[in-house]
C-alpha cells in the first residue's frame, strides 16, 4: 500500500488510534494537528511498530485557509490520498448566551467549515483512485438537540447529514463515505468542552477510543454509511427515534444542565 491516509486531529485520543488502525493496514499517513510535540510523539510510536511512511503537518485547522493550505501541501509533496479522516473538532458546554461567541464561532469553523472545505479540496485526490474512503466524525449528539451543548450538537447534526448525502453522491465515483457517531470516550474532549463538573456522568458511559477506532475503520472499509459504536449508544439512538423530541430534549437538558 503506497497511498496515504490523511487524518486531522491526529495528535491524541481517537485520532491517534484511527492512525494506528490505518497503519496496521499499511497505509502511509499524513497526520495533521496543532501540536508539533504531540504529533512527533505519535509519529515515533507508530513508525517504531509499523513499516510505513508517516508525514506530519502542524496546522491550525480552525483557520479559514486551513483546508487550502493542506491541499497545497499534498500537491507540493505529491501525496496520493486514498483515505480522508475528518476527525478534528471540539465541543463547548454551557448556555448559548454565556459562552464566548468567538469560541463558538471557532467551533463552527472547525466542526463544519473546515470539514466541508477539506472534503471538497481533497475529493479530487480521492476520485483518482479506484476505491477511496472518507470517514467523518460526528457524535451521538447529532441525533437530537442538546441544551447546554447546543452549537456542538447542531454542528454534528450537520456532519451526519452531509455525510449521508455524500455517501450517495460519491459511491458511483468509487468513494465511500462513512459517518462515525460515538458517545463519550476516554479522551480530552470533556476537559476541552469545560465539562469537568459532569465527569461522574461521562466516565460512567465512556468508551475506550482504541475500541471505537477499530470499529470505525472496519466499518469504513465495509462501506457502511453510519456507525454507532457501543450498546448504550445504540439504545440512545433508538430512544431518539422512538420518543417525542420534547421528551428526549428534556432528558438531555437535565443530564447536561449547567
């Protein structure tokens, strides 16, 4: 395998384990994140155990021109991309009017704008291959409004909707699109979101990101359109479908109350 898998937000957590799973399948890797130290540590770990080429790119993916810079890097380095993993993203916990608008706009930029733009700009690379894959990372929050995580949940609903549409648009071109919708995981998400006060809740349902990554990559290569890992998350997904919206929204509001 001499093509590359491009993974954003790959310096820790789920992104790191997605990189490991693709390295196991002998994909060369282009890992993108903001922290050079964290990227170097991941590179050292993966290269030590897998005979692949691994390139890192330090980039603030929330910047408006991030996707074009990343595309230009791939062109300059003559990287053949056959897998795109849009993993970079973050959440913010709190009432809409109290959270910083600057921080919320940055979240929208990263979770929606960069993901959309990067998918668009990397797509020509993917179409060149006989078979390519896109893995978009959403959340179980994509299935319902979540008071106190309002903008985050809305951004992930966008990712899910976009992914399902692109799955149908691109399959005739040999590009398979899969959307992963995980629940809480043992990553730094809760700390970044400011949810330390809810640690007792998130830790109760946390999944191991390594297991989630294994499931995600397996289902991506099988061409599955949507992946919800974990029994509890599947039960939640069924409840979102079964019960009236006002009921699930009230439950979510009580669970995540600020």
